[in-house]
């Protein structure tokens, strides 16, 4: 009588958009008699970040419920399991064929292959805590801050700052809202001038004030008071909110696998196959990946397909044939529930306004499709 082949673990670390996409793709491909598929995250739920600004501004518990998705139903037909815990160390095997994850509580979990989708650390109101109770308190605290402030200053007119200002204007038609931005136009040079100009005008039409081509150099000790700009100008605000971009969650990777896996901006060096350079049993997707493009869910979903296919090839001992070559720079920007703008890099570059943005994103924030993906 033959001895059954022991099952091995395929682990996806991080349950954000990239991690869930990788896990779901693998759940359809893996031989589940040979491999255990395990999704690991430090939270018991995924917070849908495109809904984050609306969550903290409205501080409506019913809306928050629609944007927070527990992981308990993410795997259809039981083709995978979820493990709650914070990973602090990756202990790679000497031959780099697999390894072991070490958790904050001392537990360990072996892996045959690992997909790291650790996401980003967001500043300010999008820095959601881990537990649902803490998250609800956090949302309520930010909602109270926004409600009580008469003069709100946002630092950064990227997508986060702009979308937050739109939600604030929906909720509070008369508050003073100012955004300081380091460039001469909103957003960044990824997008064409004509689109950036249109976006700025759409927000200005809602009485959002911009201070462009200037940088905040000094902040007060609290989240209210006076900020000093590089130009020498001083601005006063009841509430100061940093809405600059996030930073990748990669500190534990450097301490585990070596500083040389990260570039200067702390993104992970990967091959076109999205395999971590010099670590053959570790793959990466999403915000942490070193790739010259904006970090967006659409790109993470595209990377997830590549990672899942190449993991299957790796497990079969075959060459990794799927290559990531980048993704078009599409943006759909909300301006509250009823307005926004979009840029689609097709033909001569399509610049679309409020009607398109409202129909595609501003009203729903894609929550219906995410709910379905999460098995709700």
C-alpha cells in the first residue's frame, strides 16, 4: 500500500486587493490533495480602500459595513483557508526551496512557495487599525474631527487628497478646504496636462482651494495650528491631514531576506515573472513591487494572474513563462458621489468627465463587485 504524499503549503501573505486576487486565482489551479492554500493577514477582514475616504467622512456604520469584508467566505467550496496573524519574520530554507513564517505570537507556518502581497502603509485617515472594534472607533474619531473643524488643510493633491476633499465637500458644503501640492498641477506627471487641468477645475468649482507648487516644511505638534510652506507662506487650519502617498510594507522583508531585496524607495526587486530576485520560492504582487507605474488595484489584479501562473509552473518544476510587462495608466477619480473625472490611455488619450466617473465609480465605489469577489 503506497504512502500518501504529504500536503505542502502555498501561502499568500497579505489579504488586500493583490493578495485576494492571487489567492482566488490559485484556488482554481492548485491540486488541493497535494497543496494547502493559506491566506494570511493581520486583520480578520479586508477594508476596501477606495471607500475609505467616504467611510471616515460620513462615519456611517451602515456604510462601513458595506466596505469591510471578513475573509471567512473568500474561498469557494473550501479551496483554501484563512489564518489571522501578524508575520514578523520569514525564515527561508538554506536551499531557498521554501521556508517558514514566524508570527508575532511565536507560531510558525511552513511554506513550499510564498506570495508576498503586503500592501502599503497609508497616512492619516486611511491608516485603519486591525480589529473591527478599533476600526469603528477610528472611523468615528475621524468623522468627529472633520465635523468639528471649520478650516481643513490637506497636504497632497494626489488621488487620496482629491477624493477626500470631494467627500468632505459632499458632507460639508461650506467648510474651508485647502490642499497644498508640490507640483504646478494636481496629480502627477503620469497623466497628461489637459486631464490634470480639467481635474483641478472640477474641484475648484466646488470651492476647493489649491496652493500649488509649494511644500509644507513645518508642521505643528498637533493636527491643528500653523504650517510653514517652502515659499515662506504660513497657513492656519483647525485640522491638518496628510494625504500624500503611502509607503510599502516591506520592513519585515528586509530584516528577513536582506536589505538588498529592496530599492531605495523600499520596493521589492522582482523579475518580470514577479519572482523576488535571488529568492526563487518567493513571489510578490501589488503595492510592494518595484515597477515604474502608479499603484492601483487594476494593476495588482493583472500581476496576480502572472504570479498564480508562475507559482504553478514553479511547483511543477517548469520554466516560468508568464511575464508582467506593465499596465495602462488608467485613472477614475471621484469627486464626491456625483462627480469625478477619468483618463483612459487609448486612441489619443480619452479624458472623461463627471457623468462617466459617476456611472463607473463615484456612486458605487465598485463595492458590488468586491462583495461578490469576497463571497458575500
